[in-house]
C-alpha cells in the first residue's frame, strides 16, 4: 500500500480520492480551521458546519485527516517527519515547505505539483474552454460543479501514478508537475 500526503485544493483532492478507491492510504493535511473543501456548498443538511459539505464528503471520503500549522517550526518538523515515512506528496504550487527539505527527508519521495491559475475563471479562460460555453453573442458561462477541475484531477492522478511507477523502478524520487490550464487546453484542442 502506498502512503500519499494530500496538500491540495479541489483538483488534487479528486486525484487522491482515486488513490483511496484503489486501496492506498491518503493523509489529508489541513490547516487548524479545517480544509477549504469543508466550507464549499452545497451542504448535505441545514447545518453549514465542517462535516456536512457535499464536496468534503465526496472528495475526502476514505482519507485520514491531520491538522498541522505549516507556518510554525513544530508543524513543519512534523510534516517533514511524515514525508520521511510516505511515498507521495501531492501539493499545489508553491509548496508550503522547501522542496529540497522534502527530498532530503525522503530521497524516494514522489512529488506531484499542481500549477493553478487563480481564480478558477482565469484557468478556464486562458485554456480556451470559455470560448466554447454559453450562447452566441453573449458572455461565456462557467461549467458548473467545478467539473473542469475534477477532470484535471484525473491528469494529476495519472501523472502521480506514472511518477510512482518510475520511482519504484529506479529507486529514486521523482517529480511531476501538472498545469491546470494546460490540462484544460487538451480538452478543447479540436476547437482550437
């Protein structure tokens, strides 16, 4: 079983959920006030608390959760110690801890980095995806339910699996970088 550390937003959390479904251990590192996914509507009940977001329930199902303050020396030390006993780190750019420290903690570590244009609409616009949505002579429309980000999560999962396979073969850690914008561009290639 592979141990994967999840330090991501909506894109990476879908990728790591795919690994949970395959039987791997995923540990989601959250800030003290809880993961942003816990605050995303819709909520499954009238309660708008940290446990009832549909996105949190869907994307974090089967994961372990750990709260760490990565801005503190003790939080960073615990995180580095955890990486020393893990196989994969999936994180959004910029990494909250120096990448060289991660590699020193575990030379066999696979690191998948996600490059994202924020806000969400920028990645979709720059990719060309918004040129295909909406009605003629009207403003473009965003695709609902964060579907583009979930689709890019599949790319993150494939990149992570490929890097893990290469790492197991070579015995050395390896890095992979997935760009949200470039991934979305691949969906609209025929329209370009």
